[in-house]
């Protein structure tokens, strides 16, 4: 059935629709984080001179206990002060989804305790906090975005296209990585410079979920005719059967499509979806978001 063919992209390459924020942020933090938490340090210690008769050095005082580190909330407040692009997202998340907000902070507290118990000194970044918050929001409430009104639901997919175009303008190889959820060092450097875009994506997910909770619009699943129309639209955009198969079935031709062609095919897919008749488009959008929310 055509529906089974299209489920590949809805659950595979399209997974970035609601968790693209997390993937962008994970990719942007391969090692050293751009923001370091403000850690409470002990005051400088002045050692007295060692007695002449004793070669034994004076012992240093113990390091401050882990309990003296700032809380995840304090750390987040400090880091958002240095990354104001995320201020509105965290403010709205705390007000509109306090349970998920608290869960994200709790996850960082647990991670910090585990690192301390293992003797690791791990860094934290504001990007990690955004990633954790969006992931938890998607897992807990993501499917509700399928019930959002036309505008908020459509904007999730518009943001996906906007992000893909931004990546494509810099490097087609990174564009393909973004399409399939991969990450490399070049992509990491790109994502680290795109906080306004990441913040906009995060707010778009939040808006769609909040609107879905309020509107509760029930949509029918896509029909065979919807998918036939989409495939015809892809052909009309100049995609050959190899490119369509790579997108919809996950079957790469031999030899595989080059990065520029695959990147263009991914953008053509999102453009073709956006150009579908509204009823068909929203049925496919709704199914995609519902599957992502339940994944």
C-alpha cells in the first residue's frame, strides 16, 4: 500500500520535525560547550610557611562539596543571561508546561549526581537544557500537536524547510545529514552559530502543542489518494523515480545520489507537501506529528 511506503519518511527522515531542535543542539556540542555553568568556588587559600623542622607540607583544605554547586535552575538562569535568544522559550515553557520544565531540570540534577558519583567533571550548556526540554515536551505532549489549527501545525513543517534551506546554503552534505538526523563536526559548527533559528524551532513546537491542547481538532488519516497526489507533485518538481524512492522508501540507488541532488530532493519534498490541497496536506502533517509524538 502507498501508506506503508510513505511511513518511512514520516517516521524516519521526517523525525526532525519535532526533535530537530534536539538534534541540532546535540550536534552543536560535540565536546567543549559554548557556555560553562557558574560554579561556586572556595575562596583562595593562603598556606602558612612550613616549619623548618618538618618537611611535611601543610594539607590543603578539602574541595567544596557538590552541594555547594548552583542548582540546575540557578545554572540555567545564568546561562540564559548569556544566551537571550532562549529566554522567551524557557519563560513560556515554565508558565505553560511546568511539569515538563521541572522534569528537564530534574534530569540535569540526576545527571549531575551520577557524574559526581563517578568522579567525572562534566560541563553543561544552555543548548543542552533546550535539547532536554524539547525532547521531554515532545515525548510527553508531542502527539497533541496533531490536533493544532492549520497555522501552528503548518509552521512546524515550514520551520523544517527553513532550517534545511539554511543548512543547504552552507553545505549540501550537511543538508543531507540534517535530513536524516546525522551530525558531524562541520554540522556541529554550523548549528552552534544558529541559536536564533534553534530558538524559533523550539517555540514552534511549543506553539503547536499548546494550540493542539486548546483546539483538539480531530483529523482523519491520509488516504491513498493523498499520497498519490504527493508523488505526482514530486514528479512535477522534476524528481526522478530514484530520488522519490530514496525519499519515500529509504532505498538509495547504486550509485547513490550525490549530496546536492539528495539535498534538493528533501527540500522538494517539503515544498510539494506545502503545495498540496489543504485537507490532504493537514492529514499528512497530522499523521507525521502524531507518529513523532508517539515515537
